[in-house]
C-alpha cells in the first residue's frame, strides 16, 4: 500500500523505544482510507479487525466482547479491561504507545475511529484509517504499538467503548498528540459525501 506521507527529518521525531521510531507523518488534510470490511487490504500494518455477532431476542441482545486466549486478544499474556463513555461530538485523540496493544470494541452508540501509522519504516507509515463502529457495526479493533488512535462520538447518543490492553496502565507509555495536530492533519469534520 502506498504511504500517504514521506519520511521526515530527526526534528519530526515523536518518540522512540521498544524497537520503534515514531515520527510525524506530514499528511494532507483528510481521513485516509475508510475501512468498510474487516479484511480490507487497506488496513494499517498490524491493525486487525474482527466483526461480532449480536445475539438478539425479544428481551434485548447479547454481545461477547472478550474471550481471553482467543481471537484478537489471544497474544495478550495479561490484560487490563476498561470502559470509556463519551458524549456526542466529543473527540478523544490522538494517543500512542511504544509497548501496549489496545483492543477496542464500541458496544453502544457510534464512533468514528481514526488511526494513523506513526512508525518510521513501517510499510504503511503515514497511512490513516477511518472506521465507523458501534451499535450498527460491532467490530473489535486491535491497535498495535506505534499506531496513533482516537475517536469522535457521532450521532445523538453517548457511546461506550470497552477496551483491553496487554499492559497495565503506565503513564510513561501514554503518548499524546493534539487531535488537530497539523502534521497528522486528520479531518474530524462531517464529510458530507
């Protein structure tokens, strides 16, 4: 897959460690590739997506979010599971890690998930993916270290994100970029397509 960005000088360095060198990608304004299928060939390297089945009846529905030792969390030797609730229009972005994998599942509401490959030397360096997930599309998303990630709550309802990480919370591995960083240049506006 052709990268959206070019290699940057040392001054563009974000962080380094654990065999990763993260740099600002210098992207043109946009949302990157919209991922419409879990097996899309346009996924950022190392990102994996698994659709879930909803088991519905006249009482409501059941959604299995995480089964340790299987599926996208199979590689997690240990896990921390947490929940985040966001209100309509809220943007939480961008985060990155040098060691931690995140495994996200939006279980209520709808989210516009934004991913940006910050890993210098990655075959997809600079690529951005957008996924619309939640009640209408219950996907689990595995986000590897070095991939910037964030989301916007879309629609009129609050959204609930359940996520597992393969590391316990470590503030030293919680990197942040501004949601509107001009080098990532992600367009959070409604696209009106």
